């Protein structure tokens, strides 16, 4: 399963911290950011993905996150 999110993450250091936290919840997933994209894309590849959990986690760190349709 692949999910794509629009975020407001701006810096590589922020993205690395978020990826590390997300990997705690999705240890077998592949997670990356495309900070060059205007939507600051977060991509998650995992067998099972909880959009709500991902959005809540990013929100808890002060970032906006929404599913990109």
C-alpha cells in the first residue's frame, strides 16, 4: 500500500526526525519526503497504513499533514 501526504515540512532535519518517528510505528515501511515538491510530499510504502495515525503524529510535532488525492 502507498499513501501520499501533503505537508508543510521545510527542512531536511525535520524530515529525518519525522521519518525516524514514523518508522517506529511502521518498522517494515519505506518512508521518504520530497521537499523539492511544492506540496512537501511525504510518501509511505507499507503493508498497512493508518492515515489518521500519520496525520496525528505530524500534528503532534507542529506540522500540517493531509492526504494528497
